């Protein structure tokens, strides 16, 4: 074990120097200001926001377990888990249905 924090979406370590960000489990604009946050890979954080709206995140997808259970995020997590922690890829534009 490396001692590095573990991304709650892909479950890979987050070594120092790898792009990372804090994800508010309940979006700040939906009452999550000051609420719980999780450190994750930037690519994983971007995928969450490309997949789900702030309202959906606040209502139904506000735990790491729920996020990992989302069908598209589970597929993404399985795919990205095969890549090294420093792997970066552009997340295509918004794919979420409005």
C-alpha cells in the first residue's frame, strides 16, 4: 500500500502531483456548502459532472457508494481503473440528457 489517498470513484491511489480535486458530495449550490467532500482524480471528478446534474447529485447520487453504483460511472470507473493514476483524458462535452 502506498499510503496515498484513494479515489472514491475508481478506487485507484492518488499520488502527489497527479491532477486531483475536491468533490462536494452535495453540490454547494444545492445546500452542500460546508458539507462533506472527497478527494478524487480530476478525470473522475469531471466524469461525474459530465454525467449528472447538480440536482441529481444532491437528490440521488450523494455518496461514493451511490456514485460507483451509477451505470455510466461504474463503466467509466472500470475503464479508468486499468490506467495508471496519472492518466489524463479529455472528457467529451456534456453528454447528459437535458
